[in-house]
């Protein structure tokens, strides 16, 4: 199964919305026990989620749960609640060290082999330790908590968040060095502006991200399409592979440009994401 392109949040205290989120077309759904739930409602939200999970007959490969942060009173019980549940994995907010990630595994015992983690990097400490966090066991990919990070750093970013560009590049590097899937970009809070969202997804893809967090079902289709190769890229990739297939093993050119191994790998990557090759 290819890595998810879209992760849609749904409040844990709204089980009536779980099914709608799962039917939205999102590659993954994150049931949120953290920011989407007020402190007074967190225990009830966890009970609602636990009840819903207990009624699922089959394991789910696309349901994640964002637990509360490690320094909160709800964290340990949140993790225990979902440790044996039929979910894809845990989204860990405020991930600021490798130890914070590793501590989650204590609750899994024999189920550790299937544990999948998605640490949210959303603090100065998390940014400083991204590379070691990415290499912690069971981390599937990193996620960029761009909104919380701006608050932590005291930043006032423009809507395009160009001030965060270098940090996004650092996250892509951390994921690549750790050998994990490309990271997940942060949310776009305006869910009514499809053109702006398309630009944000395009930027994330150009930087090397492989997915994006969504806060509204309306964003899912734009995000899913945005992480697929364009028609022009697919046509170019087909032409490259056709030229390779017709070559004799020597130097190959296409439209006046040399085709070498990196070009071939990029073409294969486009076709793979388009489902045209293994």
C-alpha cells in the first residue's frame, strides 16, 4: 500500500462524524483526542472512541488516533486505550525528543511489532531534534505542526509561510536520512479557498513532502490530486521511458536533453505514483 497523501482530522467527541470522515476519500483519518477536544470533555471523548473501536470487526489501516501530549494528565490513559485497538497507529503531538517517542512503546508489549507512530514536530525542541526523532523506532513519517510551531517560536508568518521554508526542507532531510516515508505537511486553516490550498500542496510536493494534514473534508480531493503527478509530468515520464526502451545502452537524449540515471528514476517515480508501474 502506498503512503497516504491526505490525513483528515475528526474530533474524538463526535463519533457521528467518524463514518463521514472515513467516507470522505481521505487516505487516512486521524481521530483527535487533543486540540479538537476541550479539557473537560477529554475523558468522555476517549470513552466514545474506545466504544467505537470495540465495535469494529476488522483492523483499520487508515484510522489513526492523535493522543494528548506526553506532559498532560491524559496522555498515558490515551495511549493505553488505543494500544490494543485495531487502528493504523498513533499521532504523537508535541514530539520533542526521541525519548518521548520511545516512551509510547512501553504500553504496547507484544503488540510493538505493529506499532506505527506519526510524531508531530511543532516546537523549537522538536525542530532541533528532528533527525533523532525520525530515527526512533516505529516512526513511519514525521508531520509538520506549522501552526503550533509559529506560536512556540513567536513568529508571525505570511499566509504562504515562506518564513518556514527552511524548516520544511530540514524535515524532508531528516526523513530521508532516517529512511522513512516523506513527511506530512501541516494544515491549511482556510478550507474555503481551493486555489490557495492547491498552491500550498504544490509547494509541499516540490519540497519533497508526501502528504498533508486536512481539517475539513472539502480539502481532501485537492490534497489527493495535488500529490499525484500532473498530466504533463506523466507524459514526460512516458516519453523518457520510451526513449530508454529504444536505446542501445549508450547515451540517450530527449528533446535535446540528456537522460541519465537520476532522470530515469524521477520518471519511474512519476509513473509509480500514477499507478503505471511497480
